[in-house]
C-alpha cells in the first residue's frame, strides 16, 4: 500500500528481509511509534482490529471466526493482533500448511496473557522490535557519520555539522520520537507524551489483562521510574523511592506486577548487561538498566518543561542519555547488532555497548556537555583495559552540544548525536 506522507524508517529494509524469509512477521513496540503505517507500506491488504467502525465490528467478527482476520492478499496485515489472541495460533497454523514466505504481517502494542493454546511461533513467526523515531529518521540528525564505520574502527575524518543549542537538545528530549509530533509546535508536541501517559494509567494497563489497577498507584510507580531513568534500579529501590518521594506505600509484589505490566505494554525497556566473554575474570553486575521507550515519557511524568530542564541540567543529563541510547539501539538493530550496558563491581561502567554477531563490540559514553569529553574518553580507555583478552573494536563519546565529529589522538571517537546515522 502507498502512503504519500510516509517518512521512511530504518526498520523498512529489515522488514522486507524478514518477509522474504519467514511465513509471518510480527512488529512489536509501543503505541504511536509508527508500526501501523510502516507495516501498511509493506502490505497488500489489511485487517484492522482496532478500527472502531460499526462498534469495532472487525474485532467482534474475528472473535466469532478467527479465520476472517486472515483473509486478504498477501502480505496481509493484521493490526493489533493481541486484541484477539487466538489470531496468533491461527496464523501459525496457516503458515504451517505451506512453504510460502511473507504471508502475514502482524503488529502488536502489548503482549497478551497466554490464554488458551498460544503455541510458540518459533520458526514460523519472526519478531521485530520497533521503537519511536531516531533523530536520523525524524530529520533531526545530519547523518554525516556512520555508526557502522565507528564500530568497525574506520577513519571518519573531521565532520563539522554544527553544534545544536542546549534549547534545541531540550526540545528534542521533550518532543520525543513520536511520528505524530513532527511538524508540531513545541507546546503541541509536549501534549502527546502527556496524553500517552494518561491513556496508559487510566485505560491501557487495565485492558492488558482485565485486572483493575489503582491509577494513583500506577502513576506513582511510573514517576519513580522517571526519577530513576537510565539507571540500574532494583524493584526494591523503586518501592523505597515511592515511599520517600510520594509518601505512599506499595508492596514489593505490587511494584513488581506494575513493572511487568509496563514492560508488556512496551512502555519500558530493559537494556541487558554486557559480558564480553563467558569466563571473564571481571565480576559483572547482571542487573538490567531500566528506561522508558522514549525520553519524552520520563519528561512528561516529571512534569518537565524546557525552562525547568534548563534550570536542572543534572536531570536533563539523564534524559539526554536516554535519548542517545534510544538512537544507538535503533541504529544498532538496523545493522544487525544488539545494544547492552556494562557495569561491574568496581563501579566501572559503559553507558552503552554495541555487539555484533561476530562478537566484536564497541563501548560508548554519553555526555551532553562537551566539557566532559576529556574525562569520558579517559574513562573509556581506562575501563576498556580490563578486557585485554577481548578488547573493544572502538570507543566513542556521544555528545550533545557539540558539532564536530572526529577521532582523538587516544583513539576515542567524538560523535555529536545530531550527526549520527546507522
């Protein structure tokens, strides 16, 4: 199908490849990140379960006869399949009956409770994660520097793409990567993540598994996550943080259940810990780093406005790190790599690690302030020395208010976030 206003996404190429390889592909990610538009571009027919026409007739019909949702020219899109979980098994069974690839394209903005049969789709239904737009996809990165070149240790020369102002960086954090924000004023763009949060708190989290949750407690848990954005915070720490800052008491099991629900809604995302080799002499912390799918969600939960963040640059630093890590993950996945974080029991860490299938890896530190580049580069060199048996392919500082990409004499790349592309 053709959508004239469609802005190409990095997932497009990967989606074409998967459709040529598997009988069905499922694109999963948070609501409003562009899954439906992207999938529609790659489909020849569609069945939209979230279409409210005739009192959600499509959804009700699929509940009565699940095979109705499967009818259409291939690739056939079934949007928001989790509204009728039986569709998963119907697609899997249909794919099993033939060898044709690219028959079905599913999208999902939540992971349903495994009711009924719900067989694994392994080997039949391939999953692809989708995120809000990176700065390169939204047109806010010049794209002068290739992350693939950096991760391969290639020379990038000296690229001067201009330094964004701190006001611009704050605006990018608060706006986020929502396609619906493009072309909007800053005031309009701020409303989108705020309404997103309201829908999660009051509607989506209860529809997830038909369990009524207290919206006040849900909001307090989300605010605690926002205060701890981009950190390796434990469930117990979240519980204690709620008590300290919101003067409320939530049981550890309740907090754990809420965190699981946020993850199933693709609202939060856990960055897994990195271990460079199996039998490492370095003791690695195995705790994941929690972060929201987009920094604008954390900003909305904190009630952050541009003037507030300009007065609180420490909080802005955490949100900028979330913005940078979001983009690095989008770029890494488009290159067939995976993003991790690293922290050991000496409290040495890398903000991000990108590892490729051949086990080569690169380490990144994120700093919005160019005054921090020297210290960040020195730390990268120092900590990477721990891995003499399996050294990183490259080291890089991703920086905000800076416009010159280059490689320093110590070998560390300096990469303006607004200059990056895959």
